[in-house]
């Protein structure tokens, strides 16, 4: 009885911990959003075809490559300065960089739209490439605002914006079928309108401090923070670009070698398996990033918090991943229909890799707060090379999409295990 009471007291103290409360708030919003996505998925797979999903997945992958570098990665530095004046200038710098990236991308698509469409399965859907420009601007701006709200500890606002983004996006995708007709256009539009309105909500919620932000922002201040945090665009931007290319490379290669249907099957596997794991890990890692930044400044026990957060992610993900690894194909057929059996097979192959990718998110933050940006870049370059090797072996030796994914998964598990271990070693060094 005494043991039970002690455990209850420990849980009670944990719930009062601000870090745990912030993590729970972020998780609540993201888990709710992903629950809505998963509930809507069986409806969407019966309204739209794998070909429609393939086009949407291709556009999202193209946008995903550039969204991560839209603000030159300066948004990650918003949490670091002690002075609000510097963070306000970093916010402005990040938004200006996003505008620049968007304009550059627009020119690239205008020049190479036809070439891209002809060398992929897009074909007559070439004009859809302009959606990439809108998505990059919206996502880049929204993520910058998310980091600024994280600095302000406005976790409830962030969570609400995520839920609304999901509801609006799904509403567009499902509602359009009843008012118009099912097509890839509406799947893509849902991915534009949802983040747009979510970003506007985040911006409006800053209205009370906008005068103070404007007061602190000036050209000299922007130049100062750009120089102070130059390592983010110098090291982290190419790292993020390489990492994003690595994540989206399977989609691009499938679009080149196979068909929109194959891309669609792969895309559904990501929606059902990767996205939920991502939002959970990213929610926790955002809060962990804010706390770990403070621990580095104050000399706290960073190793202990990294271990605790990583184990928490392991506990959250191990059961659903194990179920998907064993029964993925059957589950997909029952929920989404026989047409989507191939997507379930993809999910089975990728599940362990995606699980390791999930639990490495706190370790990834260590590379930022411990200024291991160069090492992080080396890991990402290695990852990209391993993916290319996996697809080279799978395509040219076996001509099989399944072999490509199997090798991709095995290489990814091995590399990310080393990635996590290196982060722990560096935390342990700083505690000794």
C-alpha cells in the first residue's frame, strides 16, 4: 500500500511539473489532430483514388524539401537569446528569408515546370507545381510563428492552431467532393487552406505585443542577429535540406521510375504511420528544445532529461509500431479497402525505421543546443548517400520497389542508432 501511495505521489508531482504540463499540452493538440486525420483516412481513400493521392504526395514532397529551409533555419534560433529584442529581430529575419525563398522558388518553377512534369508522372498536372510555392511560404511562415509562440510558452495557442488546421484541411478535402468532384486538386487545396488559416491565427494572437516587436525591430538589429547566429544558415540549412531531400527522395524516385499509384500507396503509409509518430515526437521535442536550451545556459542535467524524453517516446510508440509491423497489410485492407493492400505492405517494411526516427527527435535537438551543427551535417550527408545506395541496389539489381524500401529501412535504422548514441555521449561528456 505504501509503495502505491509513493507512486501516486510521484505521478502527482510529475503532473505539477511545468515541463510535463507543456509537453502534455502540445501532445493533446497533436494527438487530437492526428486522431482526426486517421478517422478521416478511410473516408478519403474511398472518395479519392491512389492516383489522386499520388499527385498530392508528390506536391507535398516537393514543398517539404524547401519548407524546411524557407527561413534559412533562423527560426530555430528564436528560442536562444536571453533578450526579447534579439528574438524579435530573429522573427522578422526568419519571415523575410521565407519571402526570399518563396520568390526564388517561384522563378525556378516558372523556368522548369515543363521539364519536371515531363520527367515524372505529373504529365498534364504540371500547373500543380505552383502549389509548392504557396505551401512553402505558408508553412515557412507558420513554423516561424510556432517557434516564437514556443518562446512565449503559448503552448495552448499552438495546440489549438494545429487542431483547427487539421479540421479545416479535412473539411476542404471531404466537403469539396459533395460540392464539386473528387480530384487531386482538392486534396492539395486542403493542404494549403488548413496551414494558411492556422498561421493567420498564430499571427493574430500576437496582436498585443506587435507594437513592442515593431519597436525593437530595425535593420541594424536584423543584421546583428543574422551575424550572431550565422551557423544556422551556414551549417544547419544545408543539413536540413539534405535531410528533407532524404525524407522525400523515395517519393521523387517512385514518381520517376513507377507511377502516381505507387506514390499514392507510399503516401498513405506515411499519413497513417509516419505522420502520427512525427507529430508526437515533434511536440515533445519542441518542448524539450526550449528546456534543453535553458539547461545549457544554467548548467542543468541535460543527459537525464534526454534519457527521460527518449524513453517516453519509446514507450509511446513501441506498441502501435509492433502491431503495424506484424499486421500492417491486413489492417490496411480492412480499413481502407483491398485497393490499398500495397500501402499496408509499405507500412510493414517502414515501421521499425520510422519508430527509430521518432525516438531520435530529442537527440536531434541536442545537436542544436550543443552546437554540433557540423556533425549533424555529416550524419545527414551519410543518410542521403545510404538512401541513394538503397535505391540503386533495389532498382538496378532487383527492379523492385519493395527491395528499395527494405534496404532504405535497414540502412536508416543503423544510422539513426549511431545518431542517437552520439547525442547521448556528448551530453554525458558535458555532465562529467
